[in-house]
């Protein structure tokens, strides 16, 4: 039986403790997560090695998650990479801006690990079975 590589996920979150939490539960769920604390580092990383999915906080120092998503969409290497935005400040404007830059989903922080994994599975067209 062929080995199926883990889904590569780039996580962008400026809070170190939150980032580490995301990385730990994504790895325990069978994903291959990599984390950075700002979009300025995330963008060149994603362009060099496009991930399968990007999860980004919307409010980041410097370049926002919206700006990161727009930059990913502008490059042929990453224009089709699904992006999930995370925000603690849900407003109609956030929803509109997310749609404008073509984020596939927005989740409200704090985000339960099970909700994030379910959203990833939905975007990737995967079903999880329990034994």
C-alpha cells in the first residue's frame, strides 16, 4: 500500500503560545504543520514551497492575513491554495473582505481544534472515520 504524505499546512499566528497550540493539535490530527509569526515570513515561504492549506490570523503585525491572502492569490504558484482566516473580531466587514480576497473560510477565535480539523477536512474533501 502506498504511503500518502501528510497535508502540508502553513499556520500564520503572531501569538507564540497560540501558534504552538495549533501546531501541536494539527500534528496530532495527522497534518504536517509549519508555523510562522508574521505574514512577511509566511509569503516567501509559501511561494518557495506552496503548502496544501494556509491558516492565517487576520490581524497580524505589518501585513494582515487579508493582504497575505491577496498576495497568495496574485501568484500562479499559490493562487489555488485554500486559505482559512482566523479572527477574534467578527464583523460584516471581515466577511466581505475575506470574500474579496477569496479566503475559503473564516473561523472565530478561540477556535476549537475539532472545528479547525473539520474545516480542513471539508476543504480537502476528506472524511474521517472513527474506529
